[in-house]
C-alpha cells in the first residue's frame, strides 16, 4: 500500500494548473476558489466512490491491472458495449489531461522566458499561444510514443514515476513558497486575504512532511531509482545553468 502512493500521486498531478489558469481568468477572485473547492469533491466522487463500487462488485484479488477495472467489470458482466464506451471515455480523459499539461507547461515556460529564466524564443506568442513552447512539448510526446514502442512493459511505470517526481517536487516548491510568503505578511495583509488557506500552518506542514515521505518511498523502492536519478540529474543541470546564465559572468555581461 505504501509503495502504491507513487502511482496514486501520479494520477493527481496537474491540479496545480488551476493556479496557472487563474492568470487568464476574467474574475480570478471568484473562479479560482470555486475551482479549488471542487477538487476534493471530484476526488471523493471519481476516485473514492468509484473504487468503492468496484470493490463491491469484484474482489480486489481478481483485478489484474492489465486493463481498466471498469472495463474488466463490464466484460465480466457481459456488457461489452459499456466496456467499449468506457474505453472511449478513458481515451477522452487522457487527451484532456494532455491538453491541460500542454496549456500549463506552455504558460509556465513562456513566463520563465519573459523573466530570462529560459531561452527568449520560448516567450514568443501567436494570438496568446506560446507556439515554440507548445511544439517543444509535442516533441516530448513523440519521445513518449517511441518509448512505448521500445519498452512496452516498463514504460508506464517509468513515465508514472518520473511524472510523480516532477509533480511532488512542484508541489513542494509551491508549499515552501506559500509558507514563506505567508510568514512574510503582516497581520493586516493576512486578514485581507480573500481566499485564506484552511488549517494554517498545520495543513501545509503535514503536506510538506508527506511529500518528503514520498521521496523516501522512491529511495526505498528500487523500481523508482531511475526516476530519482533522472529527476535529480535534471534538477542539478537546471541549477547549474541557472547559476551560470542568470548569476554567472555570462549574465553580468549581458
């Protein structure tokens, strides 16, 4: 159960895109709290309740994981058309997730480029769309297709663990930034917050501790060592580039 946390967290990756989308919302003060508040409801409805229904129908030992549990249940019941329909729903959801990731990553990288934290070419937009950044993301998707052809049995675990590493690292940085920002506020500024975070500061400290616990799981489980090495290497490379290009001699000359 503990080792399953990695793949479970992978499924929740992308919820932070709500904050990115807020910069383009017409009324962020209303839209963002509404979107954030729906996340727990959706988790309970589409994850917890759905898993409860699955376990009420099929013993968990019979769920193989080779296909969607919902599809397996409908196949068992002989409702083949429902299984096919559910496959369409799953594919549509995957495409929706890809679209959200392209949007979120594209906007973040373009914003970094405007602050000279990424190549300037990535900040160029056409009708508000960062074209070069989006093309770079599409190229990464092509790499994923190639990996699926070369490593069909291992690619899901590899990609899921890499995505989990990236997701929880982003969440950790958001939490640390939020804690630092909140502590730097005066009492008047804290009282003026329109959407204060509940359970401050214990909820944030618990989330940080849980993320560190997740990193410990990745160290403990050998199948996640590749993700740790790749993720750690990427962070090291980006940190080195930051020191050289942003704070180094090259940055001072420019």
